[in-house]
C-alpha cells in the first residue's frame, strides 16, 4: 500500500490583528525527507506511518506549521493548497491520504480553510480513496470537513499529547478501507456551545473530561463504533460552526453514527452551565493576590494567550501590579522585540528606561514605562518541562539535517 501524508497546522484567531502572510508559510513549509523524518518520529504522522502494514510506502506531502496568530492571507492559503495538489499529482498513484490538521484556519474571505483543502484533495483523487485527518482538540469542525474526509479523528486530551493515537487509528481504518473490511460512516453534531478556552482542560473534575469519558464508555459498549471525538472548539476563531462538536464514526452504520453524535451532544448541552466562566477584574485579582497570605499566586492574562494567537505583549496585569505597588511579583514574559533591542544595545549591568508591551494592537493594554538594570541577555534556548515538550514535539517539526 502506498499512502501520502502531510500536515496543515494553523491556528487563526479571528480577533488578532497580526495576519499570517505567505512568506511565513513559505518559510515554514517542510517537504520530502523532512516530512518522512516526522513520520519516523512521534506525533500524528509517526503514529500513522508506524502503524501501517509492513512493506507500505509512505509518500510525503507538504507539512506546514506557520504558527499561531490572526487570519491567514488569502494568497498564503491558495499557495499552500496548490503545493498540496502539485505534490499529490507528482506522487502518482496513491492508495490513501493522511493529514494532520488543526481545524481553525481562516482567511479574510474563507472561513473554513481545512474544509477547502480537503475539498481540493478529494477532487484530485478517486471518490473511494481514503482521506483521513487527525484534528487538534480545539478544532471547529464543519460539515464540509466531515463530507470531504473519509474520517476525522480528534485528540482526546487537553493539553494534547495523544496525537500518535489519532495516527494509529487512522492507519488501522485506512488499512481496513483498502482491504474492504471497514467502511467508515461519519456523523457530526453540535450543542451550540463555544466555551472559553480556560474551561476546556481535560482533567478530572472538568466538564470536558466528563464528556470525553462518556464518549469512551459509549464506544466501549458497541464494536461498530470506530471513534467518538468530542472536540472543544476554538472560540476565538470565528466560523459558523465555532464551538464544541461531536464527530462519530461507525463501521457501515450512518444511522448509529447520527444517533450517538446526538446522544453525546445532548449530554454536553445538559452540562452547559459547568462551562460557564466567572471573570474577575484585573484590579480585583491583583488586590486579592496582594492580600492573600499563601503563595505563590499565579495570575494568567488569558485574553492574551500566545497559544491562542494573540501577540503576547499584554500589559494589563503589569500595569496593575505597579499601580497597586505589589512587592515580590514576577512577570512571566512580555513579547517586545523593540524593548529587547534597547536592552541589548545598553548591555548587561546597564540601566535602561523604556516602555514595554502593548505595542502590537489596542486590545492588550498600553506600553508601560519601566526603568531597571539589564540582568542578562539570553539566546532564548531553554529546557521545557516534559509535558510541554511532548505537546510541542507534535507541532514543531524537526529540521532535516
Ligand atoms: Zn489545541
């Protein structure tokens, strides 16, 4: 069996002002041996390639991860789609396609880039050629994606570390489709809920974990169910279908798939109040942190999560810490290349007066004036915790040597 594999991983925050331009796609795109190297590693591609029957041939499609920011420029998406099509055509006869997708990519004109890519690939292969896609847990799944893919498989962890499992299942189903022992039938349902990202952790006691557990138990009761993927959605990426979705795939049982998707959707809807988020004003949060005897207290500015595509230069908490004269406070990081340049120009041990943060857009506070001493200049290379490394190993492609 001869199968093509690749990836299109883009998180588009519709509210972020920094667009992801063509040049970033061109710089980030991996091809050929670099993609094959990923297939020999972990992650979705590795899980897929290493679960194929012995003797299978893997053909590399592009793999692109240009990062997390705002919308994609139209020409960047069009160029990427064309790269996929050209590579697929040059690959000659293939038996199946496996893609790793994020599920939130949007341009100014096109709100469902993954649906568009799947449609283009579907048109380029025979109707019965398997196209299976792995999805990030934050995917906003659309009917177009469901219709064009033979099967969509979401991760079931958040933070996500089970990408390899999605690939493994994809390989099993694709092999079954090709020897005609399996025929996936997929259904999709949505409970009309788009919860905030901070309510979507999958850990004991969190509402999404309850839904995942329910899905697992339901699947365990019926061998005809190949997969139930409850997806969290990405509420800052706007498309009509933004929010939680339930994707169910059965073997040859479209009615059962619909029934189970409805059942899990209903269970999610009944839990909707558990997803409610109580917001606290920054002034209140800082005052409470200062007043508390226990510590440390961590304040997260979730409106400026770089992991959700915002600039990461929010100053709301810093400004409030200064205003309330907080002592012993530490700021995680504020992205500000101009301030970094000023500090580097001054040199270690020197005093500087500059403004930091709040420079990219108008949503995350104003630049804050600070004075201080440059303590260190760092190359930015650091050792992450194991959990973070696992998370990023799926997304950051290894460079070919
Ligand atoms: Zn995610």
